[in-house]
C-alpha cells in the first residue's frame, strides 16, 4: 500500500507493507504526492516538485534506484491510471485554478510524447483504464455538473454516461463487470455515497442502472481517486473523516473586584 504523508511543510511518499506492518520512506526530495502503482507493482508513479512545479516521476517501489522524470510541463500534473500493459499513463494536468484536463503518455523507445485525451474546454479528470485497456472512464462537468463517462481508448467511438445524478472517482472492478464511483450527499460536508453500476466491456461497453452500496463520511479527492477497491471487488480502502476533538480550554482566568477592601479585612494594618 502506498501513502502520502504530510509533515509540517513536507509531502513525502511512503510504502506500507501490510503483512509486516512496516512503513518505508520512498521520496526525500521536494514535495511528492499522488502516488499510484505500475501494473506490475514494481514502481510508484507520482507528482513531485523536486525541480519546480508538480511534474510526473517514478521510482522502484523497493526504494532502490534513482527517481526518474517522465514529463516536463509548466502546469501541475498528477498520475491517474496505467493501462494494463504498463505502457500508457493517463494523467491529469491542471490548466487553471479549477480546471483540469486528461492527457496520456506512452512510454517506449525514444522520447515520450504526451497527448490530450479529449479536446475540450471543460474539466476532464479522474481518468481510469478498464481492465482490458480498451476503455477509459473519466469525469467531465460538460453537462453543468460532474458525471462519470466511459469512452473507447484510444478510439474511435462515442462516450456513454454511467452516472445519473452526478458522480466522481470512477474505479473498475478487476473482472470488468462493475464500475464504482462516488457522489456527494448534499448538505453533509464530507459524506459521500458509494455507487456501482453493472457493466460489460466486451464486445462493446454497456452499463446498467447505478445503485448505492453504502454511504459515510469518507474523503473524496479532486482531481484523482481517493479510495481503492480490493481485487475481489468486495472491500474498499478509504479515508474516513473523523470529527475533530474540541480544542482544550484556555487557562482559567479569575477576575477579582474590590480586592483591596478584602485584603484590609484579612491583613490588619495596625491602625485604629
């Protein structure tokens, strides 16, 4: 399991080995965050400000070897999803303070060239490759609110909307038969609903009616997914929001009025 830990003014990537309960530091330079695994589990891909703005890097998950740069940009970039063959990375680039777009970069011989996934002026984020690598789920606000869509990758072909009442953070079941996503519960702050739709990815993509699995005070991230699904599709790893304990009371202050008169009564002055 990978994690980003915030220590005062520092963001670092750590690797937690569940079976042994050990936590190992992976990155030591710059501000690093938003880590995802490569499909073979040998590397972690992440954003880092070691040379300046958030760009994409990777490093062996066992801590050996140096950090390697994957992209160079004047905009912040965040890794989103690897294709199953480990050759193509979908990532999110921040174009303005609130707008994002999805790009892909294929790694192989020679220089890697990043390409926009969709040519649009709307925000496109939360990109996730399907288990067979033929589809890309993503979130767009083109309709006026965030919705989950699925589109063939690399194309051609039209998109299909999966969510019906808003949605973000799509995640595929490993068997390709379900697509999970979350939606906010209005008026509850950080409370979200975990939704799922039965889907088919072969020979073409089809989606059933979404249904709610559960709801609770769980953390949701923008522009990347803030939870994960176990390989069996029956368990979720999520960050639960907890109520902060009340701040400790300040030292008590007692204000005494007319204390001089009380002092004269308790301490005789010797005058009559």
